[in-house]
């Protein structure tokens, strides 16, 4: 993961304005700790000036400092990973490879077809010197952050950056929409002293006839959030990018379309591993499950192998286990998504290398703890019962609070149980279960120092809870237990796998049940399609900024292009069956895959959102709605403090 930034002024006498504050530079450097460089291009006769700032986190090939520049003055900034589509050899760096391809592009079509063929997360900025063009954008799902800001004066400047943090009131930063890639003709803009952007939107390659309408919609969507002096146009020949995934299959078969409860004798009330086993006995289901495992397995494989492993580690005198450090970590709640990812990672991470399971817990309040034990939520009960083979569970009941540690939040309990399952699957692997305990004081301190700047420009209560939880989890600082003793541990893994995208595609949220009850499968399809469409602006930019802050890279196997295409190809009834009880019906296909991979109790855990599982949502204010603007995220300039 890298930090990239570009500031443009359309008036060469002006100094590069205050867009790029010391604070922002400092934060960019945290994302790219291995190399930082700046480059300024002044084109005096046309009176524009660009500053490029690149901060590199080294993950593969040789370290390639950014910005890259070639003999023809082209400049490239890349924050991405090419996982497929464009060949990158084992020892190559993908930045070089992408730059090389770009400089060979002779037309706009060439550039678009290059980005259409890519698989993997990316955001980029490319200055094409011969045409005085600046290109930039984010991948189809928006897995890498990129923000923009336009100065209020019509004539002057704008800035692109992986993250920001502070802006003058009335001059907001916004996430660059992941609706396509953009081009600015700097020569034309400098001449007219006004900014005009050309958008090349994503399009499914075979939906020709709907294209016109889609284009207009996308254009409207993007325009409405832009300041009024910024013009947004599309190329008159309607050039566009080819979406890297196929569209969602919205077919609803007669049989599966029937309303829940119409045939009550069919309804399964018992959530049990045997029931899952029963589904797997159906040949058709079993085949689908195997296909799903194959495609997800490949996605995980690419994500755990595509990174630099220290060669000389191998050649040290004793290649003993304890000398190996973890290169891969999983954001780990012990829930089904993280369990499946951990189990698949285990198949590909070299056996002598540990895998870090990052498990975050926020201190439960005393009285909340008390309530929690006397008036337990029914779902929580179900879960503990499910996990009950371990006596830990009995302990919990017996000691009812007295010895219940205040960090024993739901995700910690399921996390420990999940660890046992993984150890059973592969006892020779070192599984580092990293207990990350966060107190209210530390939460408050780090939020003000760092996290609120990373969440920005998002600002809701939900962004706060999830952003903070992911920040502490991905930092990886906690305790691991070794020989029955807890010792401090800091995860050195640069790659952090997360399960995001599973709920959106496999109907994992409880709102999906509500939607299904009200509007049936058609409604559910619409909801799922909408949720995947907005995942860039809801989650991914934010999570990239949060995790990147530790000099680590987030990777999302469920959002691999092949995984999404596979899931999109299936009718929704194959992915989930919301007539089945909670803990089974949602994400049914994934549960069956987990069962097939040898997982046990975790296959039947109901979804618990991170903010509740880690208890962060209970820590501060209780009366808020998730969608409210979060008062704790307010940013202040140093001057105001
Ligand atoms: C990056 O990789 C290219 C090959 O793709 C290589 O030629 C180049 O030397 C590498 N860059 C650096 C700075 O080592
Ligand atoms: C639109 O695309 C065509 C084909 O690549 C190109 O010739 C033309 O210059 C583009 N128009 C603008 C305004 O960029
Ligand atoms: C309900 O399901 C049972 C078992 O699958 C089947 O035998 C019965 O015919 C169904 N009843 C109706 C009304 O569809
Ligand atoms: C962290 O919390 C766990 C409970 O989940 C507890 O057992 C452990 O002792 C705590 N670690 C530290 C260092 O306080």
C-alpha cells in the first residue's frame, strides 16, 4: 500500500498552495514508510504546475521509489496490486510494469483497455506529458482510497491524495467516486482557467442498449457532488471501461420465490451441523460449494503469496519455527468469514510461517458486564451453547461475571473457539491468536491523534466504531499466549486479510432478512446489488486509509474479481436461504464451504457486526443511531486548539 498525492495549479506563478500540509505529508509517509519522494513539473508556457508526491510500502520486487518518471516526462503514481490481467513476474514490481504499459498507450482506448484488463485493487495518478493530460481513478470496487479537493476560486487548483485530514471550512475533501477513471486536459484547462474533467465510466461489456441511460445516470451522480464551477463531461464517442465482473444474476425461480412460511413442513428449525451435512449430500449443492471453494481459494492464494518474503530468513543457521515471522494476518472475530479465510490461507502460507489472527476487544463497562450476564441476549445464548464443547463456556456461566474479564467480549469468545478449530485443522501451524485489548482512554487518545483523520471525510457513528475497531485490530499490538503465559506481541505482517464483501454478496446482514420478508427474492436482489455498488464509498476507501496507516496492506478475498463474478452468476437462492433460521440461512453457501473445509461450530455462528462483537459500540454513547454524524470525529486545525 502506498500514499500518493498530486497537486495541480493552473497558474504557474502561484506556489503550490496549502493543500499539502505537513500533517498530510506525515500521514502519507505512514502509509508508505519505505521511500518518499516529490517531483514538481512546471510547464511555464502553458502555465500549469503539478506536484507529485509518492510514499512507498515495499511489498514485491525491488523497492521502486515513486513518483516514477520516464525520459519523455511522463509521471506515474500507483497505489495498487496487480493480481491478474497484466503479467507481473515474480521479481518485477507492478508499478514499473504498469508505467511501462501506460507509456506504450497511443490512444485513450489503449489506456482504457489497460485498466479494463486489470484485476486487483488500485488507485493511480498518471501524467501523460505529450498530451498534457492527467489521468486518475480507483478500481471498480474502490478498494484503494483516493480523495479530491477543488479550490473554491474558479481559476486555480485541485488536489488528489490517498488521505487528507483537515480542510478549511466550506472546502471539503471528497472520495473520488469509483465510477470510472478521470482525465483532465491541463493544457485546455490552463487556457480557459477553468477545470473540466472527462469521466470514462465502467460498463458491463454486453449491456449495449442500456448504455446511454447508464452513462447519464453516472454523470449525474458524480456531478451532483462536485462544486458548481467544475465541469464534468464524457467523451463524445462514449468511451468507457469494461467492468471486471459480470452483472448480478437476478433470476428468481418459481420454487425458490415462494414466500417464507407457505409450506411450514419444509421449514427447518434446528440449526445443526447435521443439517448442513444434509445439504452437502445433494450433488448439485456439493458441486456449487466445491466451485466456490476453488475460486475463493485462488483469491486467497494470490493474496498471501503475492508479497515479498525475506529470502535470507531461509538460509539462517537454524531455520527453526521460532525464527520465522508472520507475513500474513487475518482480521479475526472467529465468525464464519474470517474462519474460512484463515483456513484457506493455511493452505498456502509456508507451513513454517505463523499466521496472525488479530482479535480486538474493547473494555466492557462494569454495569454493562453485569447486565450482560443476567439478561443475556437470546442470540448470545445460542452462540455460547454452540461453543459449549469447551468447558470455557461452563466456566463463563459458573463464574457469572465475577471472573469474566472485562475484555471477554463476544468476538473474543468466538475468536478463542475459532482458534481451537483452526488448530484442529492444522496442528502443525503456529497460529498466533493476538488478543488486542483496548481501553477507553487509549481509544480516545488514538482517535484524536490519528484515527479521525483517517476516517475523514466519512463521519458517521458507524464509521467511527468500525474505523476505530479496525485501526486497533490491524495495528496488531497485543498479547499472545505462549506456554500458558501471555506475552506482548506486535504482528509484523504487512498483509492483512479481511472478510469484507461476504455479507454484501451472500445476504449476511439482518437487514437482508427484513428485506426478504417484505419484498421477497426480487427485493433481496435489488438490495444486494445496491450494497455491492456502494461498498467503495461506504467501506473500502475508509478501511484502506485505516489499515494503510500502519504501513500495512488490506486485501479482500471476497472482493476478488473472479469470486464476485462467480457469486454474481448464481441466483440468490443458491447463496442464501432466508427461510432457514439465523446462523444458517444467511451466507448458506459459505457455511457449506466452511463445513467442507472441516470447520465445525463456527459454521453456524450468526452474523455479529464488528462494532457489537468488539463492544466498541457500547463504550461511549448509547443513544446514537449508526447513521448519525459522529461528534467524536470532529477535526480541528492546530490553530483552533
Ligand atoms: C522494478 O522492476 C523492474 C522490472 O519490472 C526493474 O527493471 C527495476 O529495476 C525495478 N525497479 C527498481 C527501482 O529496482
Ligand atoms: C474522444 O475520444 C476520441 C476517440 O479516442 C478522441 O479522438 C477524441 O479526441 C476524444 N474527445 C475528447 C474531447 O477528448
Ligand atoms: C410441503 O412440503 C412437503 C415436503 O417437502 C411436501 O410433501 C408437500 O407436498 C408440500 N406442501 C405443499 C402445500 O406445498
Ligand atoms: C486481555 O483480555 C483477555 C480477556 O479477553 C484477558 O484474558 C487478558 O489477560 C487481557 N490481557 C491483558 C494484557 O490485559
